[in-house]
């Protein structure tokens, strides 16, 4: 009986030992249960160590995805950018999602798995005995927005950066108005790319997808301040008129003065409604080029002076302005006829007394260009003018005032003899007209002016006892224009002296 009890006791110990051994063996299995998922990644059946390694590898893989800009969204070639990192097939630098500020974490799942490493064999066995259920853990995805924007800007911000250029307008040698189109400024707008990059953050570790991605960018075009359209609005469509006069017989001084005034007038741009004043051109020419001695009109006679020739430029411009139908604000004729234009079509200038002014009445900009070549001066006007409309000038001689003969005493002349000191010239009264034509037919004819040019008397020197001399005390007017009509368009200064460049 005692022997039987011992046998039973041994059997019980063996049975218990076998159970304990089986439990210990059962509890030694650390594999994660089926259905254990992290970020959608199935980890059931993996050891904690394997699971942790898998999670970390997948996170690293997701953060290592290369991102670059889609070349097709840039609309053209990109600037060269120095980079030591990866680049796309188009040479555009690439950044990883991690470099762009993406952080992926699975802290809760990792902590749960690491806790299992500390379980006793009994706790693991108990979990298995009672049927442990798989757990599902998510992942935490976060962007460092400041880093994302900074990295994108530094890497791609200068890929497209083209400075715009203003349109330009030139006039070629054939007087054609030529426009060079503006160039649009181009720069890259990274907002769409940044939003697309944010969308690349994975929601699962189960399927990371491609190791490289392209995101679209936007190109912003910035028009320059001056465009062809804006230039065309100015109205410098074409050369509307030109007028030429010659100074072939002029000496060096007068030729210099004509050229100086023409150069200072060149490229004068008038805004709509602006009044042109020739006096400003005269002052500009004197400052920039200076004037030389050349004949001027003083007291009705041609006399050496400074600035002779500048009125040829004003007179040439006057005729161009007439042919363009511009509004003449102020104009006076010379007191004597000039050689380079018909009487009635000249425009004098006398500093402080007479100016030449006209208004840009075209409604658009008006450009004045001048050309001096082969002893001629040409004024060209560029602007807007109805191509059906043209103008021409006409003059009509109203009256001729013949010169008088004036005798002056000269003891060096023998009695009965004479010496002609000044050859007489007729004076004239002339009317000028402007004729407007539409399609070549006269539509209007209006009077521009009625101009008087002084007579120049014949002056003859005779012996003091010559009977042709006026009686003692009678007025003598040698060279003073006796019998000539005053020029109503020429105001007289207080001292009675006007110097008129011609």
C-alpha cells in the first residue's frame, strides 16, 4: 500500500512536470498574434524583434521617397542649380520626404511590442492559452511646415527665374516704326508643389509605392511695365509728314547754328495737347552746342550776329506742323523775306519777343525727328493721322511795295557822281492758306496769315552839294526802310530793336 502511494505520487509529479514543461515551452513562443497590425502592415507571426525591424525599415523607406518637380509643369528649360543630392532625369534636384520635413512615427505600437519582450513565459503562455487577439495600431504622420517651405524654396525656387524686358519702339532707316515685343518675366510658384508634397505623406506602411515621385509646380508670368500694346496706345503709328529746306549757300557759322538747333530739336516727344515752344529748343541748343556768328536781321538789314540760322529750323518745323494739320499757337514772319522758303511760310524767333508755338492736337503722342545731311535740314513728324487726310499750303501775293531811293551826303564822292551803298529790294504783303484734302479732294481752305515784309530802300551816296539831297533839316533815312510798310506780325521792343536770326 505504501509502495502504491509512492508510485501515485511519482506519477503526479511527472504529470505536473510535463504540464509545466509544456506550458514553459508554450510560453517561450514570442511571436505576435495573427492580426497584429501597425499602420496597416500585418506583423502576425513575427517576433517582436522582427516586427520592430520591419516597422523601422518601412518608416525609413517611406521617408526616403525621392521627390522632384514635374518638368512638364515648368513649361520650358530650367536654370542650372548646383546640388550634391539626387536629381530627376530632367536634371531637377530631388529631395527625400524626410529632407522636406516629413516625420513618421509608430511610438504606441513600438512601445507595445517592446513591452512583450519583458513578458514572462507564464504571461505569454496565458495569452496563448486564452487566445490573444491581434491589435491594430496607427502611425503618426506630421510635417514640419517651415522646413518644408524652406527646403522647397532653396532647392527649386530659382529653377525658373527669368527677368522680363520692356517692349521697345524704334524707327528704322526707312522711317518705319518698329516694335520689339516685350519679354515676360517668369518665376516658379511653389505653392502647388508644396500642397502636392503634403499629399505624399503615407497613410499606411503596407504599401509605400514608388521610391520617387514628381509633383507639379506652377509658372507665374509677370508682364513688364512697357508692352507693345501700351506703346501702340501712345499713337506713334507712322511718319505722318516730313518737310525739308536747304542751306546750301550758308557759311560755316550759319551751318553750325542750323545743325545745333536741329540736333536739339531731334527726338522731342509731345504728349497729347502739349504746346511746343521753340524758345526752349533755342536755349537747349545754346547750352549744348553754342552758337556761332552768322547773319541776322537788325533794323531791317542783314547784319553779322550770333545765332543766324536757327530760324530755318523753326520755319522748317512750322511747315511740317502745317502739313500735319496741327494747331498753331504763335508764329510770326521775318521782317525780310528768307531765301529758303516762299514768303508767308517762314517762322521767326526773337528772344524775349517772338516765339514759335504749336499744340499737339493729334490726340496722341507726337514725335519730332530731324535729319541734317548734304546742307539740308529735314523735320519728320511721327504720330497718328487719318491716312485719307492730307494738307498743302498756298500763298498769294497781295501787294508789292517798291523801294524808294534815298540819297546821303558823302564828301568823298565827286559832285555829279554817285555811289550805290545799298541796293533796294521790294517789300511784300502776302497771304498764306492751308488747304485740307480728303482722298485727294479739297475739303477746306483757310487763311493762315497776312504777312508784311519790309521794303529795303536804295541808298545812294552823293556829294554834299548834290541837288538830289533833301533840303537842310529834312529827314534822312539811309538804309532805314523809308516808305516800307511795317510788319504787323512783328512786335517792337521798347528800344525799337529786334534781332531776328534767319
